[in-house]
C-alpha cells in the first residue's frame, strides 16, 4: 500500500470514529496554553460537521481582545480574513464556513495558528482531510501551531507522510495539551 492509500484508509477510519462519537466535549483548555494566552493575532478556523467545536474558543479569544483570522479557500491555498465574531460575515460554501472581507497578508504578525486535524502522531505529524490546504498554510505561517483533536485521535503509531506534510508544535485534546519537539 502506498502513502496516499494509507492516508485515505486512515482518513476513513478517523471520519467514521467521529461519526460514531456522539459525546459533546469542550476544547476550552486551549485557552490556558501560554502561547494562546500571549498571542495578539491568532489564525483559527470555523469548525463544521464533526470537527472539534471552535465556536466558543473563537468568541472567547475575541472577547479577550485578540484578533482572530479565519481561512477561506482561494484556488489551491487558504486566504485569511479578520473576523470579529459576527456570524453574518461568514458564509456557508458547500458546508464550509468562510469569512467575507479583506485578506490579511502579514503572516509574520500571526502569533499562533489553530488547525483542524483528523489525527496527530507523537512526532506532531498531522493527518488532514487530504487537500493540503493547511500543510501549505503552515509553510507560510511559521508561528506556534496547535491541532484540535479528540482524545482517540492521538496516534500511537507514526502516521504516513511525505515531503509536503507539515508537523504541528502541539495537539490539544479536551483533556490535555501534547507538545512535540
């Protein structure tokens, strides 16, 4: 089995596990992470479907005076837009919520990035949904990166990867932050 086939099988496994997991959990512990607490500008995402819920996290960060950037798909990449928490400035495009507004281009000003993942292994290798959007974003946004995952998505075995896959600095489960070197 090649790397792409392995990834596809793992994606299906983790997607199915998310469907079967009906338990509602909070990821608010991410608000206690020092890199999040000291950040002024945070690239995050607007969760959908069975992803860990970022709604409360994003709103709390905004209420703390932090600037939140949300991504929108543009061709093969993600563009980032400042979001003030107003739901009317996010539109649903094929089930994905994307911000409306001006593009933020100063990637050096971004203090950290919160990314979605289906799984993360003990080296910080992240398994995404397969389009490479966040891997390409992590090349440009080199600040502290943390993936939100459910507890059963922290892989004890190495995830298949190739030269285009990017590692994250940490993974946040509902219970705990895992840091990777």
